[in-house]
């Protein structure tokens, strides 16, 4: 079932495209239209300070959608931190597991009175490296995810006012007729 949406892109003009590059709406700064829930591509026009770009508009339900432009430098840095952190965590886990597999134990003689195992220091270094890498990776991917550009849902739409229009319309065989339009 189609929903009523209000889409705002600040001071930028934009075009909303549906499937097969079909234009759904062409808007200056903001506009309202009916659309089926789904994902649409929005092409933002070029301004003095920003180039033309495409972003995604995902409509789930009727309401107001506001454009949020992310910082591409912070997004790139977040992705780099996420990848480096994941790599560090992988190296740390290898160190941790390798150290755990080759730990040293010394046993007492045949009486069996004592068993003493020492954990190698590489296990602790590996565990610390794993935790540090996991933390760096998590922070990096959060920075990456929070700096994306796109439209974000922020509230329900205002109720639509009911309107009625009556006017003259041309008839197919000539002449004029009376026509009416009711919208709600």
C-alpha cells in the first residue's frame, strides 16, 4: 500500500528514481509524494560547494525523511581503522592460541605429588593484542557506519487536509463541462 512521504534535502534540488530509472519526483529542497515502501535512488544536484551525488532513500512507512550528508574523510578513516583493528585482532588470536598450545609443564617424579604448569608470556601478549585489535576495529566500524550519507526517517507526516475543487473541463466533442476533484 502506498504511503505519503515528505522528503527534505536542505537547500539542494533532487530527483527521486524508482525501478528502471523511472522518475518518481523532482523536487526543489523538499516535496511530498505518495510512494510504495521500498528503496529508491535519489540524485542530488550539484551546488557551489558540493558535487552531484546519489544517495539511497529507503521508505518503510509514511513520514518525514531528512537528508544527512556524512563526512567522507571520517568514513574512510573509520573503514581503515576497522580493517586494521580486525587484522590486529586476528594476529592477537593466533599469538594467543599458539602460546596456549605450547605451554610448559613440569611434573614431579613417580610419587606424583605436584604438577606445575607455566603459561608462556606470549599468551598474555596475544590476549592483549586481540582485545586491543577488537576494540580498534569496533570503534572504526562504528565511525564508518555513522558517517554515511542518506535519508533518515524522523517523524510521522502531518495529516493531509481534505480539499475539493470544482471547475470547467473540455469535452471530447467540443464544449465545456463541469468537473470536480476531491482529494484526501
